[in-house]
């Protein structure tokens, strides 16, 4: 699966998990998972310890990454090819994304909705986790001959070859994002997947990952969707200055959602018995439940706020902030 030669065995092998046939690097194209890939490419000890046998890198495209991230992905694809490492970028045409979630904005546009801080977060699951595991079962069936049937193939593989090590780019200091696999609701996952976090294991924080990338001449920005409801004010200002068209499209998508759901602008507030609540003047209480990206404050207002708050920051300041702050709140998978 890789052209990289494995190092001869050393005493370290006593601690290396040799039993598992396959390690999958879940690549997000940000700084953490990029550092993991560089470690894999460069460091025989790393490979021996975390990916001693078959190895594949996989990324699911949200369709809304920054241009620099797509450039980085292309560069990584090229270098993986040269090194004989399989890199799979799952795009919607491959059939592993659902029809509703072909991309982040496709979902917003076709459903007349918008990702909001006020709603439960489903985007990471729909755009990344689900496509990756659909692809994985299909890939296993082609490579190892297991059947492909609602994750039975993943279980079959794990029963034959040991649990699949899913290598996740979470750095030291971000441990709260590490998931407990025993708590995963899916039996196939509990039985077949072993998430591993080498950066935490090795004590590498985000700064150490940046340093490692710099040493290789790589300037990798944190990866996240441009229309992500979890971005911070300076990131919004970054978008306004550097990606105004993308921001304008996002504003339109929010406006379309707010228009479509205008009936929720004034919802009667009820008590636990379903009776309308009243204020001290006896008037029925109403509430705006027509949420946009940031709840009831519309995106254009937030944009203006960010513009004002960061007026004194130069373009370089804003870009430096963007470089050092990733914000995708994806939990581990
Ligand atoms: S970056 Fe934001 S919008 Fe994109 S998948 Fe992650 S949480 Fe969702």
C-alpha cells in the first residue's frame, strides 16, 4: 500500500501495536493532520509505531474549503503519489456523500436552510464522517474482498485483520475533542475502529505542528468551511477582506432562509402546559425563533460589527490570526 520502506525491527517494536493490518489517516488538510502526514512520510519510527502495515490517507470534501486549502490538498496528493502513499479525496461525484449533503452550500441552497450556532451541529457528520465510512467499506471490499453491506464489511475486516486504526489529527491541548470509542452508538464502530491520536501521544501541540510544517517549507492554514457558523469575529473579518464573494453568497443564503421561515419571527412562548406566557402588562410573550448563522443577530450585522471591532488590524494581522486559529469544532471520529 505504500512504497516507503519499513525500517528494520528494533526494541521499540515491543511497544508497537503490530496486530492491526490497517491504519487510516483521516486527513482534514489542516495543521494537525498535515503534521501527521509529514511524520508518516519522513519518520520510520513514527510509521513503525502508528502505521506499521497497510496505510491509506482519506479526506472527504465539504466543498467549502478555502482556495489555499485546496492548493495544499493538490500538493499533498502529488507528494503522496511520489512516495507511493495512497491518498483518496472523496468528492460528491464518487457517491459516498448523500444526495442532500453533496456540499455544505448545496445543502443550504437546496433546503432553504443555514448552518447556525443555534442548531445542533450535523455538518461534520454528514460531510466528513459518513462519507468516509461509506467509502471505507467500499474500499475494503475492493482491496480485501469483504462484503459491502451497511458496515458489515468493516466488521468483517476487523474480525479478520484486527481493528482499523483511525489516525486523527488532534494535537496536545485539544484533548477534549477526543472521543471515547466505547461510547459510540454504533456497534460496528465499537467493534471495528480504534481511534488513535499520535500528536497527543507524542506531546505535540499546535505550535509544534506548525514548526514541523515550517521546517519543511509548508505554510498550511487551518482548514474549515468558509460558511461555518463557528467561525470567530476576526475570521469573519478575514472572509470580508479576502473572500468577499463567498461572504456575499453566504449572506444571500441566510437571507433566503430567514425569508422562508418568516413565520417563526414571532413565536408565542408557552409554559409547560402549553399555555401562552404573558409579561407583567398581560401581553402574550413572543420570541424570534427564526435563527440565522449567529442566532437572531443577522449575518450582515455581525459583519459590520467585526469590521468595526478589527478596523485597527492590518491585513497581515488578520491573516496571522487566521493562520493560528483553527475553529472547526468537529469531535473525534
Ligand atoms: S468547518 Fe464548520 S461548517 Fe465545516 S464541517 Fe466543520 S463545523 Fe461544519
